[in-house]
């Protein structure tokens, strides 16, 4: 479908590193709010710039989910509140570019 010019949207729960490497774009949501939307291969750099680099030999998807999913933790470490990631993305150039593109389409 994608090669025919159609957009393909799907969700993948805990993709392997090999599957993650096939993604063109990535959207990470927490509680229905955007934490990241952009090129999948740029997410590693993006979270690294926020102070959360992907550890060597780690699956990037697992790392991102551990960062933003605090539902199963009793105490969320400082700076790992999901709202921190939502705000960081909302203030980012990536978010502004996406929002500008959406407004142009209206």
C-alpha cells in the first residue's frame, strides 16, 4: 500500500529492534497526548537531547516506553513525569512544523 502512495497507520506493541528499524515515522503517545512524532530514526537523537539516551545494545522502542509509561511505578523519578515529555514535544520545532502543516491543510 505504501508503495502505491497510501498512508499506512498501525500500532505495534513492543516491537523488536529489527521491526523498529523498519519504521519511517513514529508517534509515541502517553495518556492520549503526543510525546514524540517524527522520523523514527530521529527519536533516538531527540530523547538523547532530552537527557535520556538509548543505552548501548538496547531496543529503542523498549527504552522509549520505559521512559514515558510510569503507570506501574510507585514513585516516578524526577523529570520522568509524562507531562515533562508532553511539554518538551509541544515546545519543540518538530511539533511546530507538524502543527503548521496541519493548519495549512485546513
